[in-house]
């Protein structure tokens, strides 16, 4: 009995969809507070408000 391999385009599309699903979950995760605080501090330095 021989098994047929799916066409490469089908396999590639399935891989792409699975990778998108995984990374979409990461994108939707909330940013940790320590990173939010760091970004706020950096934005303050860029605007020249003198916060450190």
C-alpha cells in the first residue's frame, strides 16, 4: 500500500496557519508591568520631561 503525500503547497499553508495561531496568542498576551513601566520611563526621557 502506498501513501500519497500532500502537495507541498498544502503542507506549507498548514504550517503557516499553525505558526500564525501560535504567534497570535503571544501577540494577545498582556505586557508585564515591568515592561510597561520601562516603556513609560523611556517615553518620558524622549519627551524631555526629566523623569528618570
